[in-house]
């Protein structure tokens, strides 16, 4: 239920309607009983939606759950495309053809946002999300890079938020950890890489040093060292004495 303010002018009443009414010039008002009215667009103006009697497949349900997890205002085609793997994008196209998903556009959403059809929600509520075993083919490029090298340094904040959402279960279990550095970058490392690299890094910090110096001494990638240093500093095991320069506590 939504409340709308009544504007009274010249003995007439006006209300502000939701954006869904922008596409029509007329509305229909039905008097249900005293004090109760039904306001709707003319039924003839409602575009027919493709209907499918087939229930969504487990793969389609997984994509619907992933779409549902994204805030409605952030479900732009660009953001959704970045959040989905290539196979998931094909699944999304099938869902659009079935009428289970559509792109809604309005003044507030000029680029369009993906909308899940109301009839799908009961299915999502009752269905268990099936999460097939993840492979390199179903991960996005960032996840593949993280799995391969054990660390990531992300400077784009939107990309960092999206990756955090995709890695929610891994971060909850502790197999992946992430933190935001003072430089604004987001540092992500796997628990395995952190355990291995932190021993070498702490051993090399006999005196204050920066990431490239430590990386050369430990034969590690400089970005990987930066990522581990940020997490060590956050836990209080080391301190950042100056910008980019660290020392043991």
C-alpha cells in the first residue's frame, strides 16, 4: 500500500500517481464501496505479457535469485551484465522471452532497470536456490583472477560492491577477506594466499619498507603484497607509518 497526498485546488482534488502511469493518458476509477476506490490504467492499455506455463528451471531460478539480490535501482542493464556470467546472460534472455523479467523505464530509471514479474515471486519464495558447482566458465573475470592468483586490488567502487555481493558466501565463511584501504582501493585476498604470504611479509619487515621492496625480498607480486599489508595493518599486526610505508609493531 502507498499513500498519496491529496492536493485541493478550486474545489477539485488531485493526487500524484506512480511512475507506472506515465505511459498512459487516462486512468479508470472504480467505486468499490463507501470510502474505497480502485485506481488503474485502462485494461486495454496494459501490454500483453508473454505467458509461459512452464515453471522456471533450476538454472533460471538461480539467475532470478541473483537478480533479486541486486537493489532494484541498481539493476540497470549495464550493472546486471557485469554481475552475470555469459551463460547466465543467456538464461536472462530466456527469462525475458518467457515474460518473467522485463526492463522497466521511467523518469527515474531512464537507462532502464530489470523488473521481476509479480507472478514469479511465489515461485522464488517456495523454491530452493540451486547453486551449481562453480567453474571458471561460470565465474566472472574478477573471480577467475582471484582464484588464480589469490588476490585482487580494485579501484572502482561500484565494481568492488558488485564483487563483494558475488563473494558474500566466501567472505562469510572466511575463505576470502576484503578491506578498503586509505587510498580508496578495495583489497581482496583468499585465506590461503594470506596465510602463505603474510609469513614471508612479516619476516621481511625487520625495518620499515614499502610494498615493492617487500615484494622483491619475498619474490611476491607487489599488488599481492599491498593487499596482505592492508589486512595486516587492519588487524593491528603492522602499522602504516607513512603513506605506502609499513613497519612491524
